[in-house]
C-alpha cells in the first residue's frame, strides 16, 4: 500500500485550496442577490450596497484570518494522523490459526487494507484464502473481530441471494441468484477511474487574496488579540456594572466607589472615595455638589446628548474661547457654571434646553466615518459633519448659523498645519524633559491619594 504520509508542502497546498474554496463560497453567498433592495425606510440602494460590501469584506477578512491562525496546527494534525495510519498499517499483525469453514485447512493472508470508518478507531482488515480455493473466503480485523456481512435479500421472495462475479474489460459483473425462487439479478460496475482535475485559472489570484502572508496574518492576529482584550474588558465592565446596580438597590441615594474613576460630567479623575455613584452614573464630588445645589440637572451625567461642552463647541463649530466668551457676554448663548463647592468656576457646559433656538441637537453635528483605499489598504477616519451637507441649509432653524462663516480650504489647511506644529512642539518638549530626567536620574513622584 502506498504510504499515506506526504510531504509538508502537499498538506500546505491542500489547506490553501480548502481556504480558497471556503472564501469563494462566502463571496458567492453575498453576491447572490443582485437586486439591491432597500434595507429599511430611509436607506437607499447605494447605502444598501455599501453595507453589503462592508459585510463581505469583514466576513472574508475573518474567514481568511482564522484560516491563517489555524493553518500550521491543522497541517501538523493532518501529518500526525497519516503518520499514525502508516504506523498502524505496518505494525498490525493478523489473527493466528484461521481455518477454512469448508475443509478446515489453515488459511493464508493474501491481502490487507486500512479501514477508516467515520469516528470509529482505525483498524487493519486482513483477507484470508484457502489453499484449496474453497469458498467462502474469510476476513478479520487486527483486533480479532471477523468481518461478516448479511446477504442481500431477493427482491421477489426475500430469501438470501448467492453472489458471483465476472471480470470484464472495463469493470465487473455481479450475478445474484436466489436458490429459493430462481430469480437472477445482474449488476454491471465500472472500474473506478479518478476524475481529471479541472484547471483552475483563477486559483493563483484567489490564493493571493484569501491565503494571508505571514505579515498580513500577524496583523490579523494582533487585531484579534486587541479585540479579545476589549471584549474581556467589556465583560468585566458589565459584571461590575451589575454589581453596582445591585448595591444601588440597597443604597438608592448612591454610594462611594472604590478605586479611581472619571467623572461623567467634567471628566476629571477622581481619587478613591472622592466620587459618587447613583442612578445617573459616576460623578466627582464637585459636580455632585453642583447637582445637589441645583446648578445643573442630574440628567447631565447620564445624557451626554443634552448638552455641549466647550470642547464640543470648538470641535463641531470651530468656536474659539475668545468668541465664546463674547457670545456669552452678549447673551447669545447661556452657560451653566459648575462652581468649586460654591466658589469660582470648576466646569462650564451649555444645555440644549437652555439654548434650544440657538444650539442644534448634537445628532445633527456628529462626525461621520469615511472609508478610503490607500496603498492597497482600507483606511477609516472621521470627517466633520459640514463636509457632507450645506451647513447654512442644515442649521437654518438655529441661531448659531447666523454667526458662522465658511472657511476656505487654504485657511483650513493652514489651521491644520498650525495645529500639527503645536502638537509636534509639545511632543518634542516632553521628550526633552524626559531626556533631562533620565540624565539626572529624576523619577516622577507618584500621585498622592487624598
């Protein structure tokens, strides 16, 4: 028998062929429906097509990535499986003292084969023949079990059939005879001929698409590792959130949290014990005091869509601090000031309810995700809302648009360059300070808990 174990490259090519076939099937599944129907009211055919393309790319990326991750492991398993089959075939011994059922002579082994049947353990089957050519022949597995089959029943009287065979040029003829009613059945069989493999002109191209290189495979592995880490974090966060809700049932007015957290309103880090958690979320004690004193509504902590921060106004409307202060002074926009325990100003925000004729809902000014192909890769970035609409028409019902102007591309480019230069200067300054500290052996002192 030809050995089952082949070279490593044989299995590698086989695995890649399976990968291409699986990815092709996935691709066909997404391309079956040529009629781009609208998914729901308000979603155009173009948007539907874009969603389907995105889903296809994501599906193929995961399919190809997972196939890459499992490639070496699967190839080794295949090689180990076939190596064990070869070892079993070579080492298996036939049962001893097998006798002819007709003349009682000791039978001789004339043929053996490896039997693999589904989930059952592999065994070797030995065929025994009588020196006197008596029938029936006998067959035994290497574990001693005899291989026996129930005779086929006659189609007319259901009695057992006796079978004989005749060889032909291109196959063999099986003649089944019933000793009871004399019925004779004849079946012709052709010798097995392996099909010639069809030439796949697209395989090399599809292999480059679906079988990831080591570099691309490592990228997918790193991405998957990050996503699994994020998923684990979200699970832990969910469990912690459930614990907080249970504790909140016992303490409906709220309680202090252990550890450091960020305030949902001002985003300041809160030292352990210097925070408050209730049905509206986590707040620092300063913002909680402002809620208690009626400076801001408690819903500010849980509903981020109900107000703009200074950063939001700068990010969405390019509204600088000097202009904002002038608008506040002129009464165009009304702020809510969170005091520092009743003194000064800790944080400033702008409720949409207080400025409903001036500020639009935040949903109208959200940035949008844009995907583009660059250097053979798909990149995703966000563009501001005014790149997709006519801002003066989009916000015509809100007072803020009357005080805004269109900035030219040249000016926008200059602003971005200035912003980039400032960020670069800050980064260089941090590196210089870091170098000085390292040179002098100065370590940054840990922040003290209060």
